[in-house]
C-alpha cells in the first residue's frame, strides 16, 4: 500500500525582521536603479518652472498671454542655440580634422 502524505503544507513563514530587511533592500535597489528617472523628472520639473516663470514675466511686460510668451521664448532660445552652433561649427570641424590627422601619428 503506497504511503500518502496527509499532512497539510504551509507556506514558508519568515521572521518579521527578515521580511522588513528584504523589503528595505529591494526598495533601496529599486531607488538606486531608478535614480536616472528621478533626476530626469526633477530636471523636467525645473525646466517647466523656468519656462512658466519666464513666460509669466514676458506676459506681465507685454499684452501677450502666458502661452504665447512661452512659445516666443522657446523659439528665441532655439534660434539662439542654432546661431551658436552655426558660429562654432567651423572651429569645431577644424579641431576634429586636426585630431583625425594627429591621432594616428601619436599611436
């Protein structure tokens, strides 16, 4: 006659301190790995506050709404960035070309 186990099986019980330690370590690892995401969210919030305050300042000095002021400010910032890149591009290209020529000689 085969032996049948009729004893009930219970889930493994962890001591409360061990369970809290496991949860704390898991939370710390999650925060550590998600740190880039938190920093990106924080930077986005700061940039949004900067845009809103600048748009509000422009709208208080002109008769434009805050939305139009933010749009104009963004367009001006993009144009300024494009101008800086356009003015610096020849110098950067000269340096890259010089680096390409001197790099093999230095090896």
